[in-house]
C-alpha cells in the first residue's frame, strides 16, 4: 500500500470511530444527556460531543493497531502452516474458542447466584451475526478465500481489542466500545482490497511516466555522442 493510501486509511478510520462513537454514545446514554437538549445547554452538548468523538478516536486507534497486528499474524500463519486451508482451520478453532470465552467467562465472573446463562449469549450472537455479514460481503467483493480471515478478524481481533471493557461489567461502555470497534474493524477489512488496488494503479502510472522520461534521456545521450568518423 502506498503511503498516501495508508494515511487515507488512518484518517478515514479515525472518522468512522469518532462519528460512530458520538452517535451511539448519545443513543446509549440518552437518559443522562437528555436534560442537555431539553434545557438547550449548548456548552454541555458540545463538550459531551467532543468527549465522545475523542473516545471514538481512541477506539479507532485500538482497532487500527489490532488490524495491522492481524495482517502480520496472518502472514506468519500462512508461512508457518504452509497451507491456507490448514491456517483457516486453526482460525475457525480460535473463533469458536473466543465466542465460548465471551459467554462462559463473563457468566462465570459476573453472574449472580441463580442467574441464567442465556442473556450472556446475546453479545456473542450479535458479534457472530455482524462478523458473518461482513465476511459474506468481503467474499462478494473479493473471493471465497477471504471469508475465514475476515470472520476471524471481526471476532477474535475485536475480542482482544475489547478486553479493557470486558473485564468490567458496565453496560454502557460494554456496548459503546463493542459497536465502535465493530464499525472500525468492518470498515478496514472491507476497504483494504480497494486501497491495495488503488496503490497498484498508482505505482503503474508512476512507472509509465518514468519510462518515457528514461527513453527521452537515452535519445538525448545518443544525439550528443561524438561522431565515430
């Protein structure tokens, strides 16, 4: 990827994180922020908006670190297992293990005596559903081989990035960070191949522009040579 497209990915993902967190934050914590709008407290509304956007930028940075870490791990995995199908099988096992941990560990740590485990399946099923949709759309845009990597990234990478909030049981932060991370991760995985294609085209254009200049330089050199006779 060219540096231009790398910067574009960084800035656009920041924007996705900031906008998503601002919108979702006001929705999730509407009971807390509603008085600001009723009493028309502009300063409080703007300060809250800026704070939510800043948190969105932070979530976006966490997402981007996870994304580039996964790209590195993915290459290592292909190199170690020497087979895309074997590496995909390992990723599927890790996906199942991650979903199991999301349900069981939260239930084990936060459930009160007598609580049902069923409500703890909700976040895992939501995460799986969104990951399946993103992976399916990625396949439509690229090829079948992208399904498992996209699914793995959307589930396992999101879980790893989500750890600071998963350790707590604060509902608002739980869903705020979850949705923001999913938005940033989905955006990055879906736009990656487009930016790579643009980078290839940009390099080709640069090559095409450089070759004629080289030919013209060689012609000029030939013309300035002293005659042999």
